[in-house]
């Protein structure tokens, strides 16, 4: 492996962590709006979107903090990959069903779902997977 590879993994870890932190901030500050965005996908039974809208942003925040600080990176990267795969499936089913809705990702206000969003999440998923399978434990606090 290249001697820069461990630093690339650290960069990926921190970048994905920051993305998850930034995405969680708007959702935490407006859980009602996030619940509406979740319900637009028409996948969650009525009433559960409120629980998800309260729980999911905090999970994203703690995952992001773990990745940035280097605490419990294996678990955080596994959860990141799992959430990204779920996001990809949700967006894909909404596209197939013909919905023209905001993604609810929290990164850009008013960003609509589409193939570009799926591609973006796939790139993040690949990065998260690379963090998960890393060999070097550079700048990590292992608990």
C-alpha cells in the first residue's frame, strides 16, 4: 500500500463525519419538518415518522462525532454504511414511484431526489466502506 493511504482513510473518515454532523443539525432543530420529509417517501407507517425524525438526526450526529474524533470508528462506519444503503433504497423507490420530493438529507435546502443524489450517496457509501475495512488505526481512540 501507498504510504499516503492511511492518511487518505483518515481524510475520508473525517469528511464523512463532518457531512453527517452538518446533515443532522437542521434535522435536530426542526424535527417536525424532517418528519414531513420522511412521510413524503410513503414508506413508513403513519405515526412512526415522528419517532424516526427525533431519533435519526441524533444518531447521525453521534456517528459523525465518532468518525471525526476517532472514537468507535468501526461501529460508526458500519452504521454509516447501513444508513447510506437505506437512503439509497428510499430514494430509488421514490424515483421509481415517480415522486418529485425533497430528499430530506439536510445538506442543501430544497435539494430534490434524483439519480445525482443516488450517485452521491453511493460515493459516500464506498468511502464509508473503505473506512470500515481499513487496516491502519491512525489517529483513533479505540474503546
